[in-house]
């Protein structure tokens, strides 16, 4: 069974926070939070505006422990 993993990472240089939901190695939901808008992509809707659902493996990124968030935290943001 593949595990659900939820992460959040802030890119200071772009003033953006990216939330990702992975199942195993594959991203299934992504949210890009800009100061003035939120762009959501998902497995069923992989392109929105100029954004694309992350298409690399989970293990391709060196994650910090502080990047990991709970399912509730992710879903609270996703549902707003």
C-alpha cells in the first residue's frame, strides 16, 4: 500500500508557498499559494493557468523535516 505524504515548502525568492500531496512517489494534488491567488492542480486536472502538477518523484527532492505537514493541514488549505 502506498503512503500518503503531505508537504509544504516556501520559496522566498518567488514569494510562493507550494503544498504537495503525494501517494507513494507520485504527486496527486498541488497548490501554489501566491500573495494574490491560489492555483490548484491535481491528477485529474494537471494544468491550471501556467502551473503544472509536479511530475517528478517524491524522492527526487531533499525534504527538510519542517516541510512535512499533516493531512488535516493540507486539506484545510485545499478546501479554502
